[in-house]
């Protein structure tokens, strides 16, 4: 395929076009991914997750510059939310990546999540393959940043950085299922603020007392805007990379993750296709009519829709 | 979840102009109309804007210009997008644009000119009519 050849030769425009095709779910896009797939798997794919305003974009900007200075070829995928009220999105991450943008060879792509769960878009993994095909060896993925449920980002990344700020909350927040379960490295950002060092210590203590795997999650203090602590973060990322390659616990986690991601994408595609098949049936409208008239309860409605979608023989 | 083509628009602020309230209002309105909007931020060079347009694979580039330099800026943009092989992008211009300059901008290749005060609905409708054609 000509487009794939162009991507492999380093043509940015072709890579950008191909990413759009994957976003649109076009067959050509998926065929191109199959052709690119044998060239992938060597790049270090790094996810950056954390609450809105925690400093993810700024950290991605600084990481890109440092990796770039060390000779790395950096690609960035920045995912922002699609409006819950429609298909629109405001993609504002690259605004804070202006320093990285100036660096020769850095490719930045913003992406709306288009309703996909878990902090990324369905096309994010495909875009990472395209960027690797384009010759990038470090790929930074910034998640939507909706908090505790961004599990999907850990499925497509080798290393995940969780960005917290001193006002993250307390131990109760850490005990809740979520954020600390997906990160391989925790960054306490905005350490110029009061209480940051103490907060980092609290998290470190919590993680040490709840260690479940061979990898001990480090807690690093960073002041991203000033670039403080970024070199330590790079060192930690490289250490984690070595761990995932050499340690059996690390590599088996990756195999398990890719299976979970495929099931997640399957769920979305299956849902889309199923809905297309049943939404024009008269019975479909009828169920919702009954629901809105309160003649059936919501769970009953779900069971009826299920029967419509998957009739028992 | 839908697999579909969605209109993607770059709202860009070229040059020394430091006023982006209008650009943000337009970006917000286009988002609410269902488009995916990339905002460039302030003080971007034409080279940077064209690079963003390439990497983001946008369909439309909207320039917001308040400095009075809309003609040379637009001229340079068209020169650069042609060089980069993305001369097919739809370009519109907003900001402080005297009506006497509108014909000149259109001659350069600008498809729509929306000076400050244009109702947002007009800009949205214009972009939606283009996406139907495309």
C-alpha cells in the first residue's frame, strides 16, 4: 500500500492521513495497520494520566524535549474528551507543548476520545503504531484525564506515569480502586506548593505498604513548569522499561493487557453494530415507549432490548 | 460508538496579535456544533500553523487576525500550504477585517471571511455547508 510505504519513509502528511482513517474506522486504515504491525513493538510507549489540570501536558512537553535532546525521536498523542452532548471536542493540549513542537522531528497529534472508555480513543493504539512506523522510538500518550477510571491507557503503554498534585486528597482517595492501580511511576507535580513533599511521602508510604508486584512504584517530586525533576522521571521510565523487558512479571502483564484491550474494542464495535441492527425495529421504540410510560421498569427494559438483540433460539 | 468522519478545524492565531477572546468563542461554538477543534494558542508563525495543520490532518484552517496584517499573513499561509502539499484545505479568516479587503482575501483563496460581530450561527452554517459538499 502506497500510504504505508510513505509512512515508513517518514512522510508526516501520510501518517496524519492514516491516523484519520483509523479514527473514521475505514477498512483501508485497518489494512494499513496490519501492514505496519510487523514494524512495531520496539518503541517505548509511555502513558501520562492524572486529573484535569494536574500538569499532564506540561510534563509531556518536558519529557519530549529531554528525550529529544538525548537523541530520541518523539511522537505525542494527546487525547481530549468528546462532548457528552454531541460529537464536538476542544483539543487544547498541544497549546502547552509549544517547546516540544519547536523541536525538529516531534510529531504531535491531538485526538478526541469519541466516547471510548478508559481515557483514550479507539484509534489511539493505531496512531501509536503509525507513529512508530514513521520512525518514532518514544511515544508519549496523554490521557483524557478523567480520574480514576483510565484503565485502558495502561493496556496500550509500556509504562504509565500517574500525575498527582499536593491537593489530591488523602489516604481514602488512594485506597479507592483506580488511579494508583494503573501507574508504574507516580509523579507529585507542582512541588512549589505547600504540603507537596509531605504528600509525596504519604503516597510513597502507602505504596510501600501495599506492594503487590516485583516493581516498586517510585514517587517522584516534579515542578514541571520549571523542568525540575524531569531528568529523574526519564531515568525512572528507562528503569521501568528494562524491568518490563527483563522481568517475567513485567512481560506477562503486557500480554494480558493486550488481550483486555482487544476485548474492550470488541465491546465497543459489537455495541455499535448491534445498535444499528435493532434501533429501526418497531419493537425497539415500543420498549422505550413502555419505559417512558412507566409500564415497565428500567431493568425490564434492558432485558427486553437484550432479547431483541440476541433472541434465544 | 460511531465510526464516522468528523469535521476537524484548526483555529489559529498568527503573529504578534495577543487577543484571543474571539478565537476562543468561535472555537467553543464550533465544538458545540459537533466539530473537533484544535486551538493553536497565541503568537504562532505561519510555519508552525501549517505544521499543526499537517500533523492534525484538519479539513479547515481558521485564522483569527486583529493586527491589520491579514493580507500578507494570508498570502504567506497559502504559499506554505501549497509547498507542504495541503493546498486543498479550506481557509477562513476572522477578526478585524475591513470590508474593502474581503475581495482581496477571496482572491487569495479564502473561502469565507467573518469579521468581528458576525453571528456565530453564520460561521457554523458556512462550515457545515462546506462539509456537506466535501
